């Protein structure tokens, strides 16, 4: 299980990055990098995203 960002939906607001307890989301300009090795699947980012741009994938 991992998270995935729907890049065509994301507006680069940075909200997900701000609530990640592991700093697993790095917003650099208009690209959101996911550090899957750091993610603990707390789903904070999914809950906070205003556009529902983050989903869980198997
Ligand atoms: S699920 Fe939690 S740990 Fe993983 S990227 Fe989102 S906020 Fe960070
Ligand atoms: S909270 Fe959602 S819209 Fe904002 S940067 Fe994260 S994935 Fe993109």
C-alpha cells in the first residue's frame, strides 16, 4: 500500500506537506515528491487535501 498523487488534480497548495509527520512530501515548485520510504500511511495528507488529489494504491 502506498499513496499516489493525481498530478493532473493537484494545485500545489502545500497543505499535505505541512501536515505530514514524517516530512515525506516535498513540494518543489510545481512538483510534489513523495518519499515512500518515510511514509507511515497515517493518511493526514489525504484528509487535508482540498482537491482529493491523493489516493491510496495497492
Ligand atoms: S500518509 Fe502520512 S506519512 Fe504518508 S505522506 Fe501522507 S501525511 Fe505523510
Ligand atoms: S494538499 Fe492536495 S492539492 Fe495541495 S499540494 Fe497536496 S496533493 Fe496537491
